[in-house]
C-alpha cells in the first residue's frame, strides 16, 4: 500500500538583490487636432450639463454631479487639478465627478483656456484633451437591471434599494454630510427609511416608497443606482425519498472540530442526521426563531456535514467531523414555498451574522447557497452582497463558499427544448452568474450533473422513456450559471455535483418543461415523518456545500490555515472533467472555464501527500513592488531526461482590499511565475532588472504545456495552472516567483505586507518506483540547512 504523508512546508529564499521600486508609468495622452475647438466644445457641453444638474433633486446646495466620458487612460486622481473631484469610474469610458460652484467655475475656465496662448501655463492639459464629453447621470443610468426588466412595482407602496455615491470614507465629513442631507430629503418627501448600510464603498438604503417618490429618487443627484430588493429565486421541486438510514448511535464531532456556519433559512436542529453535530444558531429574521420553515438550510446543512450523502447511505456510515452553526437570514414567503430575505438589507444582515459567528464564536468557514436573481453580473462593477463578502473575507480572514445561482430559463431560452439547446444556452447573457457569485475573495461553485435517469427510468428502465436529461454525468448541470467576473476573472471557481433535470420528449410543445424527479442530490428533509428523513433536490445551492464540507475537513487537518490556504488547496486539486469538455462543440470549448472554472476537486491528495504526488505549501506576506522566490525542491529522479509524463501545479491565493468605485476593483495584484534558471542569483537578478525597467517581461517556463496563461489567471485572487512536462533536465532548477504590484489609488488601503498562500503539487505517476515524497523531503532539509549556514 502506498504511503500517505503530511504535506511539506516550504520557505522563500533570502533576497540577493535589494528591493527596487518601479517608477510610475506615464499615461499616453490623447491628441486633438484643434485643442482650442475641443475646449469650446467641452465648455458648451459643461454649461448644458450644469443646467440639467442644477435642476436635479438634492442639488439645492449648489453642488453638482457630472458624468465625464473619455478616451484612453485617464489619471482619475488628478481630476481635482481642474476643479472636480473624482467619485467613481463607471466603465472604461465613463467617470463620475462632484463639483461645487467654485469648482465649476474653475473647470469652465480651464476648458476656455485649452489650446489658447493664455492657457500655456495650464497644468494637466492631457486630462482635458482625453475628455470626449460632459453630461449627466440620468434616470436611465440609475435604473438597475431588475427595474429595466421588470419595471417599477404596480402597487400603492413598495420597497426599493437606493445606492448613493460613496463620497469620502465612512467617517469623513463628505460622507456625514451626504447621509444627513439625503435623510433630511427623504424625510421631507415622506419616504420611510427601513434600513441603511454605510461602508467605504457602499452607501445603501432600503426605502418604502410610492411611484411618485420613486420617480424623484431616479432623478436625485446623490443616487447612484435604484434597484428592486433582492429576489432569491430559491424555489424547487423536492421529492421525499422513502429510505430508513440506520441513525442510532451517530456520534458528536471530535473535540476541536472546525465550526462551519450556514447562512441560510435556518436548520432544523432536531433532525436525526444533524442534531449530534448541531452547535450555535441565531435568527436574523425579526420575530422568528432559528428553525427552518423552508427546508433549504436544513438540506444544505446535510451536505456540509456529510459531503456525499448517497455514499454515506450506501455504506450506512454517518460520521460527523464538523460542528454546524446556523444563521437564519431567509424565511418562507407567506404565499409560496420560496425562500425570501427579511425587509432589512441582506448586506446588513450578513454583516451582523458574520460579526457574531466569526468575531465571537470563531467560525472560519461560511456557506451561502443563495443569490439575488435581480442582479445578474453585467460585466461592470461588483457591488451589493458580493462587495460585502469580499470585504468581510479580508476583515475576518474567513472563507465564504457561495453558489453560482440557478438559471431557470427565460421567455426565449430555451426556445423549444432544454435538451436540444444544451449546452449553448449555458453561455448566453441570460445565464450569467448572479450576486454574490462574482465576488473575488470567495469560492464560487457551479453545478455538475450526477444522475441521468429520472424516477420512471429508474423504475422501468428504458421501456417507456418519457423524459431525457440534457447533461450526462459530470457534465455541467443544465441549470448552472456562467462567468466570468470582473475583468474576465474565472468564475465559478469550482464545480461539484448539484443534480440534473430532464425534458419531456413525448408531449409536443412541452419540451421546455423540467422534470427533476430523482435526478438531484440526497439531502435531509426538514419535514421528516417516519421513513422520509431524506429528500431529492437539484440546484447549485447543493453543489456549494460539498466544497464547504471539504474546506471544513481541511481546516480540521490544518487548524491554523488562513482562508487563503484553504482556497489554494481546494483549487490546486481541481480538474476539469473530460465529460465537461466533451459536452461543448469545438467552437465553444475555449469557453468551458466560464462554466466550470478550475473544475471538480479531486480528493486523492487533498489532505495528505503520497509517494508519487507531493503537495508543497507555504503562507507568507509580500511588500509592494517586490518579488519573492521559492526554489522548488525537485529531485534529480523527477528531473530525469528520459521521456515520461510529470506534472507541476502551482496555485496562489490572496485577499486584497476592494473598491466599488474603480473598474480594477482590486487595490493590489499578487501573481506568480513558474520559471527555470541555472541559479537563484540568476533568476533574482533577471526579475529585479525587469522591475527596474518598469515592465513585466518574464513569462512562465514551458508556456506551451500549461493549462492557463499568466494573463488569464492574474485576473483572479486564486490563481492556478498545471504544467504537463515530458522531458526535463537535472541541470536546471525550477522556481516560483511571487510578485506584488499595488494600484496607485490602492496604496492607501493596502497593508505594508499583504498575505498570500502558495500551494505546489508535484506528481510523477508514470514512475512505478517513485519515492518522490522522501526525495523532496530530503531536498527541503538541505535547503533549510543551507539557509541556516547563510544566516549564521
């Protein structure tokens, strides 16, 4: 039997060259044939925009919000040199600015002097030349995706979520003035305030309004976006499964077991499969206890606790390894079986729950199998729940595992048949991931199909096939949503089994219907009676908790692991199933990762290394504009020159600060390269010289043999690639080089040293006599001894 060993920790090498700071890169300016004419054109546009802005509700104090369109790269931080203050970058060609009457006059004066002799001393003219136009943030800009698609509710009063421009920091005079002024305005106009959340990049109100009041809000100067309250879309077909698992004697989790918090519809603490592992529970729904009326949270909890319940049932083994905690943040709708949020903002509710379960109870892992169907990702800003999770993940060093969301079809998708139109519709704009799935500091999980036979087929075989599934086993589930996230970041990160659906084939015109019977995953039934402890459900809600289960077991194995390390370990062990690739036609295969991300977690060496596959890991911190170097302890036998397949996987994870008013969103970028060199000195000199030249000219080694390019993975905060190598040389050394580069605007919110985790897997599985673990361990000992000698 092959040996099983603890993963090996590695350390970065000492720097031979001093750290060098890259100079700020100059922004190439826009050339205008007639600068003076361009200034006159912009001056006219400014006067018109100012007139409109002065008539907007909220502009009574004389301060204006303007929309600037521009070409090329604009140094947004220098706009104040022309009398306007940057508020937000709304896309690559539009930014929002704030100005006073004095600033407006200064802006107009600078435009009037542009290109004229009297304007020769005008500083930062390139900013004015880059402007294409000046206009207003209007009603159409303020209308959310949901309002554009569903319209304003047709009722006497209704709730709206109103996001304001996040001027200044939370406690700044600008923010205080904005909050006071807006709340006085809504009070004067008879608008009822239900809730408010005030964070650095999010100022959000939940209001109760009439149609007339909504119209005023859609024109208000300080309003960035008006949206309908979140809609979970959590409604599902469930089927009781008449089995009786042997539940006597289920033991409690071992002492010190990891606590996992499920933020959902609550958990029924008396369920026989869950009660032995049940810990703390809190309700954040006013007037309700923490029990589960919907059944969604109880179902999720079973997978978090046991992983694959079908396997547990088949083996008749129920061994809890985690402690379940429950934060009830959804409740049952009065007239349906749908899970809905409370009237308070879900962002505020999540903050309160995390402050208690992470801040007071020490929970490190949170499962959120929920989403807002009213906010499919539009390729622009990350905001709302996603921004809240990204910020909390950094603040508390916790791992959020979230579902990608379920695509339930539209009026046009599918047009006639789920099966015939699969998998093309998985990449349609209508099936984009929904908030909070675009969040970058979390793990987002999509769904794979498991069963392909529905109840009738399981009972009767193929005698009377009435419904057929679009997806085969391990192909993307027909309801899973696709990414990417901001700037093309890979989302979802991972996939797991979440069920399937089938389309009726015999009833003409009914092929757009869905049949989920016995195509889902087994979960605990919250309304159990007798032999109905389990039920069958499909959805990405039930793929996410499987990854949460694995994360909890990892935390048991590595109690001091950061959330970065948990993310890196999980992604490092993911592979895209061949069935996923075969599901897509050739012309769509390049988009497979938009649906399945890095793939499905393989647990063979997730927790322990083996003789032929060794996992190296480390956690460290890095300064801005610097490199850190890791020499991989690869033995000569692994580097042998004869042809044989070997693999190196490298995964890095970090948790940067974020800002919703910048299109880059991430305040810093930490990335890595896998390189070859003759010595550490050679590699360090090469990288430091590249930084000195203000360019990143060093690419990955063996670039043609990797799965994901450096440019693709650097868009993510968990970055992974696999190198499949056939022929190597014992004379060459292999290094992982980690680099950090802050955005100029992000330096104020980044730490002097930003944390990251690095995981490297080395495998040599064609070598039947592999002793890779022992050889690498010996190399590591030599490296440690060498560092000690050099340090002495």
